[in-house]
């Protein structure tokens, strides 16, 4: 969600240096402002804002997701950092800013699906109780069999639809969870999370243990010789 100027909650967290909030808003990574505001031109990203406001922790978090993006004036996050006298640490982080970016995190989508499944489970139980109550009432209301039968039939139909939607959401949740694991798991050991950038290619594809083992070898994705590695805090 973006406001009238194209600012997202992630951008505002970056502007105010709220690292913990930024960690929860990775799904908004990659979005750009639509109008000039707060001194930033249109096309600005959360990474550019964090660089300008000298927030190294947030810069380090967002770099794999927004590196290489340019604002409407053709400037990258590195340019914004270089034009601030007090951002030496940020400039160092952005010194090897590349152009290859990770897709936004799937964590928020998975959480939303889990919430939907939970809500459907509650509704499912409520419908079961209502159905049971109506069946009991039907047995006692022999003088209104037709009307009661229609109510029971309607509830049974709603219950079946709810259960089918629940099953469908669970399948989607399982699929998204597996996709999230595939995106964040080390391509070498297939166990530990990816947390290390390979330099100079900039690929985030290995855990710190495997990155140390393949030091001075080649990147498993592009075969570029590895000169150094950088721990990424995701």
C-alpha cells in the first residue's frame, strides 16, 4: 500500500530509522515513490531513503532487494549516500552496489494465508455447532419439517463450501511455504538459510559455512571467481 506520494510503510520506517519495523515490511521492497516529497525525487526507494538518512542497519537489510534501482533523476542509493558528509559507514556498504535483486520476501504473504486458514477454522467450528443445534431442533419441531429441513440443507452447503475453501487455502499455504524455503535456503547444503553475499558478483545464494568453504572458488550460480564474502542480515 502506498500513500498519495507513493510512500510505503517500509519507506517511512527507513526514513525514521526503525530497523525492527523494516524487517517486517520486506514484502514492500522494490516499490518507488510517485511524487517528490521530503526532498526526495519521484522514483525514490526505501534503500535510497535509508542511505540519505544514514541508517546503515536498514541499508544492509534492503541492499539485496533494492540495489541498482534509480530514481527519476537517474540516481542510485550509492549516489544519495555519497552526497551526505556523515554517512561513511553507509557509503562503505554501498561501495559494491550491484544491479541483481532478490524478489520481495514471501513472509507476509505466508502470514496472511495462515491468518485466513485460522479464521476459516473458527468459522468451520461455528457452522458445525449451528448445524448440530438445528438438527436437534428439527427433531423437536415436527410441525415445521419443511422449513427446518431447508435451514439444515443450507447450513450443510455452507459448511461444505467452508471446508473446501479451508482445504484450498491449506494447499496454497503449503506451496507458498515451500517456495519461501526454496528462496531462502543455501543452494549448496540445502539446509541452512542464505545469509552471505558473494563478491564481486553480488549473489546471495549460500550460508556462511558454505561460503567459507567455497572461498577463492567460483560462484555456484554464475561461476564468477569469488574474491570475498559479506554477511547479510535478513
